[in-house]
């Protein structure tokens, strides 16, 4: 477990390829998504999943259809374009620092509690 973040820092890209036909894969977010973002690494996720949607929305990597050819194409594109890897990685780190972190989530959670009390 302690090795995840150091290994992610050394990666060129993080893969989060999950079968979108599985309800859990479609509707949940894996820790891997946030590990990639906090390490400033681009990520390749499956299109049609929450992770794929977040990846596309934040421009932190690629969301690809769930097949070997699409995955291979995305890997080759990132392998051959270090500038693109760097750009997506910067987007990822920026998203982690400005949106997807405990400080932001803590405030959102407190707002939920406050609003619940006034009902």
C-alpha cells in the first residue's frame, strides 16, 4: 500500500480500464483515479463509466471504449507525445489541488449537514 503513490509518480500513465457492463464499474470512482490526479499523471479510463466521464470532463487523460484496440491507440498516443502527457498531467494535478481534495469535500459535507438541520 505504501508503494502506490511513489510508483504512480514514476509512471508515464495510469490505466483504469473496467468493464462498463458491470454496474459497480459504471457508477463508482476508484481510488486509482485520484492517485493519478494527485501524482500529476494522465489516466486512461473506460468510456461509459463515472471515471471515464470525470477524465473527459477534467481533461486529465482519455476515456476509451472497452476494447484492446482503443486502449492500445491511447497508450501509443501518450507514449509518442510527451508534451500531451505533461499537459494532461498538469490538468490532473490542478484538478486534485482545486476540486478533488478533502478540504473541498469537507466544506461540501458541512453544507449538507447545515442544510439538513434547517429542514
